[in-house]
């Protein structure tokens, strides 16, 4: 993996979820991916995901990029 070390695992994890969800119709895949991340990823993990997304989403599968609008952005760390 050629991504920043702190984000590489999250990129991998998000892409693994996306690979599974790509077997579903696109809209269902988006909903499923966003729901999974919202339900199971702690705010710190989602914050790191949004750091990658805000920097252009390099390395993320297209379904992750499409689902980003439905993923809850956590509050900034204090």
C-alpha cells in the first residue's frame, strides 16, 4: 500500500466494504456502505476517512466516493 500509514488501513477497510457492496445495485451499495460505516466505525475512524476524502479520495474505490455524502462526518477532535 502506498498511502499514508495512518490512513492505509482505513482505505483498505473502506474498499473491502465497497467490493462487497458492488455486487448489489448501485443505490443499494451506496446505502449499505454508508450504513455499515455509520453503524460500526467510531468517530475517529470516520474522521480519518474524511481526511482522505477531503484530500481528494486518492486510493478509494468509486463506490466509497459515491457513498461519502451519506456517511456522517464526526465533529472535529478537541
